[in-house]
C-alpha cells in the first residue's frame, strides 16, 4: 500500500480559516480586520501601568508654569520621588489659588521615560494635558488696546522649535503682547518647544495666521507701526522713534523676511553691529530688538 505524502501547501476550503488550535472559523475571507500594529516598546524600560497616558509636557519650568495656568486643562501629573520636593511649592501655590489639579502619580525614572520622547530632558516631572485654547490676531489686538504700550512680534517662517522657544522666553521677559506665526510654516507648541521656552508659552499668547501680509495690514488698520528687522535696513533700530503700538517682523535665518512681507512693512531696520559678521541667530536678534522696543518712552 502506497503512503501518501503530507501536503504542507494545501489550502483550507474557501470560507473556512483553520486556526492554530485546529478549530475553524466560519467568517468569510477578507471580511475581518487585522489587528493594528503595536508601538514598539523600549527594552530598557519596564512597561508602565495601562492607565498611564503618554505625557504632553515635561521639564520643571514648563510643568510649573502649566500647573499654575488656569487656562491649561491638566489630566495627570507624573513625578519622580527626587523631583517631588522641588515641585511642592508650586502645588501649594495652585492650591492656595484654588486651581483644581489632579493628584500626582509617583513613578520611577524608567517608567517616566517610557512615557516621553526618547532623550527628553524631563527633570523628573511631566504632564498629560490638553493644548492651550487657540487664539487669533484679533485677540492680540484687543489685548493691546488695554495696554499703555503694545508690541506684537511676527515670525515669518521661523521653523526651528528651539529658536522659537528662546524667542518666546525673550518675549515674555520684555512684556510682548503676543506672537504671530504663519500657520503652515511654523511648529506647534510642542513639549520640546515648551521646554526651551521655560514656561513662556503659558504667558505669551501665540496666534497662527494663514497670510502674514494680510495680518500686517490688519495690524496697521489698528494703528500698529510695523517694522521689519533686516540687515539691509535703512536705519538702525535704536535710531527709530518707536510709537506706542508697534509690531516687529523677524524672518528665518538665511532667507530672512520674504519679499511680499517686506513690502507690507512700514520700515526696515537693522541691528547696530560693527563686527565682521553681518548677522546673528534669530533668537538673539529678537532679544536685542525687543530690549530696544521695550525701552521706548
């Protein structure tokens, strides 16, 4: 009697799918969904509890400022034991101001790092929170009407999050009314940007506008004098008689302010530099220019 060879390539009958257990399914082929791919886990960190979501902000200053900002909706606070003591005064201040906040989750360092982008400098604290409420240029103009002096900063396609974080920090230090960025060519207010800004995003409103030329025109109708910072400007910024309402435009490093945006400016000015380098980092340029504008009488 001939022995039949096992056919390992044999297909199960149509309409039936053979499972590893030997049982079959009556589901029609192609009528079921495959399971979504799982996010690869870091082998160097233990898997956290299922209830813990990935963090949205991290770093001591960014977390502290968000914790005390009543406009910020916070779902969870993650903190390591060694960082809890330093955060206690901030938590007590929020309690004294009757700002409702969730209880803290005490995590080990590796657990916290699992919930953050790789390489994040978290300083032992992080938050799960909603984005800040979106605002528009009109909100900044209304805010400026209530101020004795108002300066609005316009960033024309400045895209580096670290530069923008540093600019927001300077804007906060020099009392800027708000910042306007182009919607399609500017980063969102992410955790890395917030960390660089050291909490400034909780104090400086940022408006995203689709068309900066139209935004400048709207500011001019609201009696803002708009000047652009350009190395070929007709005069130095310290020689400019800056009015009570002013808007300062800065462009990306390299290309600078785009041509159409330049044409909308009332005047182009430059920094008073006498060294061999004709330009500096945009965040440094912003700090110098904002110092000058904040010093006006």
